[in-house]
């Protein structure tokens, strides 16, 4: 083999395949077009499950008789029988709090645990609709959640395509959209908006657009308390990559701990992330005189600091006691801490919540082994906050919903399902659970 032939062979070996080129963004238009297509399909397929199951749940179970006590102002039911049924899968539980904040702000201290960006957007978009008739803010909330959810799916698809390939990207968005608690993405909740902002911020960092990463991170920090922790994965991306703006920079550092990329002025954008939280606390200081209210009011929701990840142990104990309760076949004595509702229901909640914790632990380890370190860091800090501040009567309350937005978990699941030829079974099982929980959620049964 002469020198010319060897050179040609080297060039051919280093040339990316068409599939990998598309996955890595080599054909940007093709990559984005595919992301839009796959995200749109995941959106409508999953929302069809949510709405059909939600309406079926109300038809079969009826609305829980206690629901007026959860929504005394009737903000989730302003349209009459048919209209209220149609918006039902989007308007339950925390919806009442977001709509109350959109209507008259933080007039009650307990509202401060709900961060302001989402209700602010609802108030702005809903104002002209409210002039037409009641329920304008509710419709605005549904529109914001659905639109943001679609944007979030597109961003997750692009990230998965970059790091796993187009096939796993398609499965990733389906796994995310069909996750058992994915009903929250189209509810008047912050999940859809937070997914769009967090995935968008990490995608911006992954592709070297640090101005966008900082701005989106700041907006995420103004949406949920976990948002400020985006600083961790963004800093890891900045220093260690992978970054498409510097694909080969610093590849050989001599130490796995030494940053691959040097600090430069773009790093200043990372400082924007905490500004979202800071702006909210400054607003509370001016409006209510209590800038620490979001942290002080956690006790009103039965959340207490239990030490780093202390809620994991509490959740395991609660699951064990829940199993004892169900196996006993009796509601007395109650084996766990006093909680509202039927002891069998609470026991089932604790068992179900713990199952989601096990999934998060297994998938989290998979993320650390399979995906860039920044993705694993996002999962780690994303579960750290709820697991360190459990709910006394139900330690892992809402945990299944909190992990729905941690998109690296779904990316790992997509890769795992492909490798084990379990894609269809995995998505089908998840869709069935999504249908069941959507029906319970819409009928005003608490599902976390």
C-alpha cells in the first residue's frame, strides 16, 4: 500500500457515516426537521393517551366527592359540563395554586413555594382571554404547557441525537412523553415549561451557545427551585464537554480530572443562572418583606430537611410499612406515620413512589455509565433536592413527577430498550401506566 492509498484510507475511516453526521448535527436542517417530526408525533400520541384515559377515568370513577374542597373557587371548572370535562386532564390539584397566583399574586405566604415565571406567563397570555369570559387563565395555562412541552421534546431529541444517534433520539422523546407521570406536562403545572428551559439550556451549552444557556438557565431558576442547580451540569459541559463548538479541544490532558477546556469570557454567562432565583427572592422582599418565604413555607407542605438524600431511606421505610399494611388486609392499626386518606391508598402511594425511586437509581447509574458526566450530574442534583426534603406522611410524594423532567433518564432507557430489543414492550408498559395515572389524576385522585 503506497502513501497515497494509505492517506485515502485514513480519510475514509475518519469520515463520519451519514447517520452519525445527522446525529451530530452535521446536517443541521435534517437534524432539526427530524426532531420536529418525532417530537410532534410523541406529543400527539401521548396526549391522546392522557386525554382519552382522563375522560374515561372520570366516566368510570366520577370526580372524587371531596374535589370542591381542593378547588373552593372553582377555577378548574369554569366552562360548564362539557368544557370542564374537556379541560379536566389539564386542570387538577396544583392548577388551583398557579391560577390563584396568576390572578392576584402572592397574597398568601403558602403560595411562595410556587415560583413565578409560569403563573406570570399565564397572567400575561390569559389577560385578553379573561376579558372574553371566565377561564381565560386556565386556557392560557394549557396552551403554555403544551407549547413548552413540544419545545422540550425537540430539545431532548437534539441532545439524544448528538449523544446516542437518531434511533435512540426518537425513542427518547416517546419514552419521555409516555412516562407514567407525563400527564403533568400538559397540565397547568410547571413540568412542560421546566423541561423546555432545562433541556434548552443544556442543549445550548452542549452546542457552545453560552449566552442562551445562561438566559434559559436563569428562566428555569425562576420556574422551579431545582432550576438554579442547572449551574452544575452547565459548568461541567463548559469545562469537560462534550461541546460541538470545541469538538477536539484539550482531548489529551493527562488527567481525567483536569478540565479539557479552558475558562474564557463565555463562562460569565453561567453566572446568569442564579439570577433567576435572585430576582424572585428580591421581588418577595419588596412585595411581602420576606425573601426567604419559599424556604420557610416548606413546612406548610409537610416538607422537612432530612439530611442529604435522607428521603430515600424514609421512602424505603414507608414502602415497607405500606406493604405490611396491604398484606395485613386491615386498615387498623396504621403501620406508617399518620396521613390523610385511606391507609390502603397511602400504602399504595408509598409503594408506587418507591418503585419510581428504584427506577431513578437504576437509570441514574446507567446515565453515569453511558452518557456525558454533565447528564449524570443533572440527574444527581435533580433528585437531591426532593430526596433531602421529604414529606413527612408520604416521604416520596411527587417524586415520580419530579423525575419526569430529568430527560437523561429517558435517554438511557431508550438506549437500554434498543440494546435489549425491548423498545415496544417498554413503551407499551409505560403508556398503560400513563393511562391509569391520567385517569386517576383527572378524577381528582391523588397520584403524586
